[in-house]
C-alpha cells in the first residue's frame, strides 16, 4: 500500500550505506525476497508487475527494516463504509445488530410461551 517502505543498510567495507525502496503510488506494495545469496526488494503494482527492483548480496546486508504505512492512510482508504469506534462499541454491547451483507446476525425475540412460531 502507498506509504510502505523498506530501508536496506549495506556494509561497504569501511562504512555503511542506506537505500530505501517505497511504494510511491496507491495500490503498490513492496516485497522482500531472500534467495541464492541475494536480497531483492521490489516495488510491485496491483497486477504484480515490477516497477523498481533493488538487489544486494545477502552477505553485505547489515539491516533490513520494513516500515508499514501509517494507520491514518489505511483508515482514509477504507472510506465512509467503515464503522466508527462508537458504532463498534454499541455493536459489542448488543444495542446495534451486526450485519453481514443483507442478513441481520442478531437473535429474534424469544417466544414467551416457548413454542415455535405458528403460521
């Protein structure tokens, strides 16, 4: 998701050098793969096409730090359809029935006689 980034710290002999790969646009993600002595950090589109790739020798990598996007970005991406904290608290208290699709997941009122409903 936009805002995800990965920092890679590389040992260059006498010092270290830091590189950064970030998801620069909405819908993109950053993927890290470690195989055959190489660390590969790739920014991918939704369809899986590589936008940019950074490759490093695994023996030279000092640190690899993944920074997920802030929660405020993900909350704004969910839009108006998400439940607020007060709505979630009311649902948990049983005041508002929970919905999945068009079906209501609350129990119907109990019959005082204990009999099944008659047609």
